[in-house]
C-alpha cells in the first residue's frame, strides 16, 4: 500500500475554501492566545514538536525567512535554512533528487523558487509537505497573512471589495486564486502589458470569482474596502525601465486612496519602493496596515504549517 500523499501548500486555487477558512481562524486564535508573550516562547500545544522544516531560497527574503523560522520555533519545531546557491541544487543537482534526499531528513520543505515548475516538481517527488514561499506565479502564504489582516481590522472579507493596483504579478495571482474561495470582489487595474495571468482569471471565472480587470486605477479603487499594491519590478524581472514607464500611472497616492471607501485599508506585502508604487503619505498614513500585515506572516505561517502537519 502506498503512503498517503502529503498535504502540500502550493497554490490557493487548489485549496478548498473551507480549508483556507480553517487556516485563517487558527492563525487568529494562535495570535490571540499568545498576546504579550515573548516571541520565542512556544505555543502551549506545540503542534510541530519534534519536527524540522527545511527552507530553500533561490531568491532573497526577509519576511518569509524570518517568519517561517520564528513560526517553527513557536510551534515547538526546528528549521534548517539554506540558499539554493549553497546547495548542490545550485550546481545542477536535480530538484527531484533534492526532494527525495530532504524528505529523508526533514518533516516539511518550504521553497522560494525562481520558477513555479520547480515548486511543483519538488512537491511531486517529496514525501513530506512542500510549501510555496513565493514563485514567479504565486505567493499564497502572503495572501493568508493579508486576508487575516483585513479581517482583523474590518471583519469577514466575504462580500467585501479589494482593489489591486499595479503589476498583475505573482501576489496578484494569489489574490485571484483566493477571491472565489472566500467570496470577495477583486478589482484589478494594471497596464495592458503587465496584465494578470489569463489562466488564473479563467480558472477564477469557472469558480464564480467576482473579478474585474481594467487599466484605470480610479475605476478599480472606487468604493473598495482595501487598496493593495506591490513593487513594479519583482525579483527576476529584467525589464526595469519598461515597467517603471508603464506602471507610473498606477502609483497609489492620497488622491487615489480618497476615491476608495472612507474606511478603506492600504496593504503592501513589502518590500516597498516609496515614491514608486506608493507614496510615503499612504505607507505611513492612517489607512495603512502594512506592519500588522508583516507581523501576521508569522501567525499565518504557523497555521499553514499546522495544516500541512495535519494538526488542524
Ligand atoms: N513579503 C515578502 O514575502 O517579503 P520577503 O521577500 O522579505 O520574504
Ligand atoms: N512581487 C514581489 C513580491 C516580493 C515579496 C516579487 O516577486 O519580487
């Protein structure tokens, strides 16, 4: 009899809405249960006791790296972290072989990958859960933290309107994946050349996702409960000048925020480029919840890990 396949966390479109909801509620409960505790103290239930997470980075990271590390400690587990260039992976060892070796040594693997195909191949050959810590096609862990942040401030996201302004990139894709799962509206404004992924949009439409796309940021933001943007030049993008030129009209500034709902939040996964995709006024303004969003990466990662381990 073959072993049951592990619970990978690769893309939100593959997840049932009820599972995503379970992860969000667990993250909120875990955060509340340890309010005021030192950050290194493990949660009472220690759901990762005796477990080790391997983290592989093909790209830079601050939030994902530190939050997964802190998360495993708070879950009572441990981590092994490596940049891919320091591994044999960086010298051409196949990802399939890496998967089989690491599966014998650790209990889960998180990878930040250049190519989404690498994430899929790692998962295909791994006998332990694989987590997508960002690829060129998605950033699902980020969106769990973002939705948690929204709900902390504004209650259930179902029926609310989120506006994405700027590059139709990997983070935008994961919002598209999440929209039909939790029933929020997503208005996207991007330049035609940096349009969101058509496959993601088609899949969301099949799942009755309420998503609009267009090229006018004001149309997208009008009446929105949250305005979200991201860098114009993601890791791995090589067309810097073309991007900056096309994306300049998509800067989130005070004038744009003023057409959203009065209570609208501003979110950005960070790192931000102040003066490019967002102004200081918005980053540091009263509608910005970016630091809660960054903190919630820890709480969200913990519940993603607990889900992968079958603890929730
Ligand atoms: N938002 C995010 O994933 O940040 P890092 O690139 O620092 O991990
Ligand atoms: N879209 C950005 C997100 C960084 C967290 C990138 O892929 O570089």
